[in-house]
C-alpha cells in the first residue's frame, strides 16, 4: 500500500515537471516590480544550464548551503547572494534573466509586487 502511494506521488511530480518543460516558452513569466528591475550593483556570476541540471542546482545547492539571502528558485532559474556576489543559474528562456537579476537586487522569493508578462505566442 505504501509503495503504491509513493509511486503515485512521484508520477504526479514528474507530470508537473514535464508540463513545465514543455510549456516553458509559452507560460507567462513573473516579472519584478520596478524597484528591483534594474542591473544589480553586485557582481553577477551567471550560468545557463540545461533544465535537468538547473533542477539539481536549484534544489540541491541552495538547500544544502542554506542560501537564504535574496534566493529565488523556480522552474526556470534560481539566484542567490553568496559573499557579495549574485549567482544566477537559469535555462535559456526570455524573461528569466530579468526575473533572476531582480532576486540579486533583493526581491524576496515570494515575489511581492510581481506581475505576469503576456505569454509569448
Ligand atoms: Zn523568483
């Protein structure tokens, strides 16, 4: 019984992730409010990685190292401030860069003031 429950849960998560992967280019992007929407004052270390690698980094490293300052982790990318530098990992989708750089500027990860860009069709 327990095994079946577990499997069903995993399947659900995978389904959601696949949907996110497929819908990546057409899903609306959450954009930052204007006070965070500018080039960061701190050095930015940016890495564009494949989706699978991104999930590993965003859910692994950020959790492990307890990066809590201006950290945002989503389907498309994540950002975290480490020793005065902002590390951005993201996939190559329009709008993600702006979103993650806003986290470098201190936009909290629950995205107060965020607004949705029109879907790119
Ligand atoms: Zn975010």
